[in-house]
C-alpha cells in the first residue's frame, strides 16, 4: 500500500489523459507482466470450476473496473477529500466483515486498531464536502475496494497470489475501455505521449502488478482483518513521496494522520500475551504456540501422559489391582473439545 501511495509522484503527469482509459492501460500492462511471470515460473495447472470463473469475473467487475468507475464518477459530485475519507474506511470494514466470512467473530483489538487507522487516513485526507450523490458514489467505490479483497480470499488457496493478481486484471481491461467510450466518447481512446507512457510504465509495474501481488500475498498470510490495517498506509506513502521528491509542503494534519495510521497498524499487529486455561501467562518452559493451541494441548497432554504412566509396565504409577489397570489401559479419554 505504500507503493500505491507513491502514485502521487506521477499523477500530475497523466492528469490530462482520460481516466478510465488510463486505468485500462495500467491493468493491461500489469496483466501482461503477471501472466508472463506465471508462465516463466511454470506454476502447476489449476483446474478452475465454474464458481472460480464467476469469482474472477466478479472480482474484475467490482474490485477493479467497478471501483474505478465509481471513483471517477464520484469526483464529479464530491471533493477528493470526502472520497478519500469514505474509501479510507476500508480497514475498519475488513476488520468487521473479514472474520465473518470465516465464521469468526471480529476481535475488539483489531476493530479498535482499524478505527485508529481509519481516523488517521481521514485526518490526512480531510473530510471535504460533496452532494449526497457523491457520497453514494464514494460508498460504491468503498464496496469495490472491499470486494477486491474478500472475493479473492476463496481463490488464494487454489491459485496463489500471483495468478489471483493476474487473472482478474485481464478481463478488467475491456470493461474499462467500454465504460470509457460510454462516458467520454471515442476521444478517450488515444495514444499516450512519451511522458505519459513513462508514467503508465511506473504505475503498471510498481503500483499495479507489484502492489497487487504483494497485497494478495499479505492477504493469504495475514487474513483480511490484519491485512486491511495496511490499506491505511496509502496516505503515508503519499506523504513520504511528497517529502522525498519535494512535491509540496507537509502540513500538521498530514503528519498527525500518518502518525495515527502507524500507531493503529502497530496496535493491530501486536500479538496479545498468551494465557493458559486459568487466564495466567504461561511459564517460560511451557511449549510454544497460540493461546488456543495451549489451552487445547494442555488437557490432552495431561490425559495422554496419565495413560502412558498407568499403562507402562515399568511405571511406579500402576494400580495394584491388575483388573483396574487393564480397564484403564483399554479406556481412551476423548480429546477435549476445540
């Protein structure tokens, strides 16, 4: 997401190019790069089901094409600050909805951290103003951003992050070109100038192909709730780019927003101290693992250790009555419920 924030460095260069055609060129370049990498790596063939194809098309239509169409239309009715504040709510939405897709309850710590990140993004962008129509269009862009992550989750285990980044980008290209012609006419289909082409190269390679792959890799490793925290780093990336290239002055709101985003990410990624079944911290010699794993493993190990001691013929824990010992050895304690 820091890479996405660096797009501010080239945004002025392509400001006069038709926006939706701009996005179509960006996705076309990214798809070509990612598909070439997939072919070069000779990844094992994935057998896609009709459901997989529907998910990929839905991801292209909502998370890529739909997101951009809503975003472009929102700029006609709302200020960039208002749009940024609405779309910047993605961390808290993923913190709430992400666990529900996995049939888990959202955790208060992650939701609180996501709220801090969202607040930081809003402080950095400002609240802005706009019409109710602009607000609705901004909410549509937010839904597209959420779909970009949640629709990919069922595909990551089968396809991996590289193919999940590549496959939806290809069908998004004709979708965006069709929308560009419908909204701006055929004049939107023009060749970029050499300067614009260089900017498209940067956006297509780093901000799209590389950033998409890294995002889906993070989504696969961390899950939607944790990965969503890093969506708030977009304004931080823009801030760092502004400082590094001297593109403008950094105000107090920018610095405060970046600090809040960083604090929220750190809070959300901090692992809570594990506790045992009695709610106490584990001893240093206790086995490693998550709190849930220790709470399940401890009773199981005690039960199995007790059986081994009783059933071992050389153990001094054997009952004196051999019939009692045989009954204990034949009985199997059930595993504690997960």
